[in-house]
């Protein structure tokens, strides 16, 4: 197991989790993710697996469509650090671009066909 640490750009939102070494990322082609273009964790984290630390009221949430998924973002720097998934509400995927230990440009990516769901 390895510890991964992440944050938004300004540092108001920080998170950490433990997992096996991350060797690939996931992106999604739904109308939101196509615009956001983030590389995400390919598996989900249960709420107890993700430690989140927020300074003040920096954490905002965006929802659309069936309003199941919760797309969090920092209302100071605008960065998306993690979201609660639509497929398993209450579980998280994180933005690998926010993770210190990962170079998100070197990981292979799989594209999830989220367009079919929304
Ligand atoms: Zn921020």
C-alpha cells in the first residue's frame, strides 16, 4: 500500500488516501467531463478511505442531470479535487492531476462512456 496526498491549487482543500500503486487513470466522455478533461482515479474510494481536509467554506459542489453525482470544486481556485460518483453514491474518485505523487501526463488512460448514462 502507498499513501497518496493531494490538494487543489491554492491548498484550501487537501486529501489523502492509501491504495495499491496507481498505474492508470480514467477519463469520462460525458458532457461535464469532456469540458473538465480530468484524469481520475480508476477505482472508487469508500468514504472512510478518503481523508478530506477543507479550510473554511472553500468546498463547493456542482450537480447536473439526475443530480446523483456531486462534483466538488474549490471556490477559491476553481480546481476539482474529487467527486462522489453516480454509479456508487457516497463513494469517491479523485482528480489524479491533484495528487503529488502522480504525474498524470504519463499514465495510460481508459475512457469511460459516461455519455451513455446522461
Ligand atoms: Zn483551492
